[in-house]
């Protein structure tokens, strides 16, 4: 499975993946998912929001145990973020069939659409729509860099965008959702454990900063006469680093758009997107407030107009303690080391975090020896991936076969 999926959407120059929602590589991944489901005799369906489902047992029976992740990527992302969870889900089901277990609850594997938000700027679109955390009106406003709206993109890919919206009946049929993911950090590498359990997802969000100045000729305009928004943006990037260091949070300007975007032109507009995350809400509020305050001070001094818009936000997610503890009990009972399974928090968002408001959710992490993620250098060793499959199979057996 890994060899089949690995070439899809991989850029020949960067070596990274460009599997963006509803474009060719994403559609090829979706076709791969359907083929894997059908090869195993699973019931396949696509829900009203374009999320894919592969069912073992009756989807309408309720109290289903669901696992899976996503197949799309950030620009030039790594091979493991998302796909490891989907591939491991199919492999875990294969393992359970080899064990000859008897399922007492329906089981499903899912691929949630547009988790990374690389094309339309909002993460977890498929799960947000299903959970009612993204309204249909707001979904219809989403546009990519070429001005193509989300509904048009779905229609071009052959999906009915008129159907999108909350899906409470489907979520009500889920008794537990467990997402396996490569760790996006080095906590497991430092403890020497191949697999861990998530405790919580830090609160996080994305803010758009629009700095508006005055376009002019780069070769004839005196420095004293310039209203250059790029300078204010640069000061804001530095302020973000300072605020993050002061508060123990994370703050990153990783995306920028410039108008008119000419080498010999002073910009009229610099638009930067801030990603910020922290261990708790108060700290996140403090760091973002500090960044905006610094940005406005620099803008006022330079005669730059500034608008700040919060484009997305996810509050802290504490995964359900009962389900988390059940996973820990299952894995500690099936292991041979006698050591407790590490329980760790993460600053990365996931579909499991979105669904946690509607259904009991939990996450498993697989060791990442470098801690690098959202990069072609992202990696997990084959032995650790196999350990992740075994752990997921043990969890599914404990939840769906008892």
C-alpha cells in the first residue's frame, strides 16, 4: 500500500507532496482509497461533504468504531502526515482478520477531505462541515489563490456541492473515533517509545494581517517618502518571535502575498498569515494580542493601514479521558515491556480534534525520530510504523470485538 501511494502528488524537484483538495493528486489518492476498500469487500461511500468511508458491518447499526485520517498535504509536505493513519487503518483491519477476531460493533475507515487547508486556507474543512463547525455560507465563501470557490472545485471533481452541510445523523452513529498519526515532534524519540497516546491538542488559530501602504517606484522614491508595508510586515514577524519566546507559545508567519509583487515596485499591500498555538487559551490570547499591538504600533509610525482578521480558530481539545484511559489499558495489557504507554500533548490540529465536540475521540502517535513535519524530511522508521499498526489493531480489537 505504501509503495502504491508514495508517488502520488510528489513533486520531482522538491521531493515534497502537493496533494491539494479536489485537484488531480488528491483525486488520485481518493481513487486509491476506494480501491483499497473495494479490494477488502468493504462497503464504500462518500458523504455529503466529500469525506470517504469504508465500512465493515452495517453503517446504520450505530456505536461504530471509526479510524482513519486524511490524504491531502501541505505544500511540499511529507509522506507520513495523514497517509500513515489511513494506510495503517487498512493494515490494522488486515491484521485483525488474520487474527480471526469476531467483530461485535461496526468498523469504518475514513479519509477526511481537505484537512490541511492548503488550497482554501482553512484546515479540516471536511470534518468541520460534518460537525457543523463550518457553516454552508462560510464554506461557499472559501476561495483558492486563483479565485476558484470551494463549491466550484468540488463540482469540477464530480461531487455535488449542493449537499454540503452538517451531518449529525452520521456522527451520531459513531461510538468512538481513533486517529493514528505520525508524531509532529520528538517526545517519543526522547523517551524511546515507538507509540504514544494523545492527551490534548493545544488551542490554535490563523490570523490574516493586511498591511496597506502606497505602491511606488523602487528606483526613484526616496526612503523618507515611502509608505512601504513590507517594512511593517517584517517588524511584525520579528515581534511574533519575541512574543512567542516571552510566553512559551508558538507563532509563525509562513505565508505571504504581495501586491503588485514586482522586483522594482514598492508594495501597496503585504498580506501575511499568522499561525499561533499555545498550551492554554490565556497564553494564546496573550501572544496574539502582543503581536497585533506591536504590528499596530509599527504601522502607525510608518503611515501604514492595518486590518487583522481571525480566519480560523480551534479551542483546546482534551480528548475524552475514559476513552484515552481505555486505550492505555489495552496497549499496556498487550505490550511486553511492562512500561506504561506515554501520554503526550500536541500543538498540531487534527480531524480528531474537530470531531471531539461530537463523538468520543482519541489519537495514537507513531515515533518521528527527527521531529520534522510538513516537510519532505518527515520520517518514521518501518519498524515503528509496524508497531503503530499493531497498536491500532489492538485498540480496534479491544473496542470493536468485545
